[in-house]
C-alpha cells in the first residue's frame, strides 16, 4: 500500500467556478448545521468561492475520506472575511465542508 497522498488540484479556482456554473456543488450535512449556527447563507459562500483566493497553506488531507480539503478565503456579500473549506467527490462534484468568518487579531 502506497503512503503517497493523491495529487492536489492545480487549477483549483477554475474547477470550483466550473462546478458552481454547472450546478455540481452541494452542502454536506455538517456544513448545513454550521451555516445555521454561524448565520452564513449559501449565496455568501458561493460569492467567496467565485471571487476568493486559494489559501494553499490551509489545505489538509482527510485520511478518513481519502480526499483533499481546500481552503478558499474572500470577502462575503456583507463585507466580512470568510473562509470556505471544500472538497470534491467524483459523483457529486464540489462539496462544501464548512464556512466560517475570520476575525483578524489586532
């Protein structure tokens, strides 16, 4: 058994935008719960996914699901700094794992 991790997506933001344009995205159960708690609606998340930047240093590999989780950060529709964690599934496309506002420490 190989201990090598699968290759990450090189053109992540292009792939993300393609999934959104084609409707190949969905919230996970966990994401829906957290969005309700944090008062984050789907249009804010989609806005950040379409306009944000990839935070490569925040990406992580999920051993349980054998998939990369990617971090995208941007300014939401209400002007707040938002980070969205996503992954991909061959059948369902883009999966929204969670989203949360970033508070800058001063």
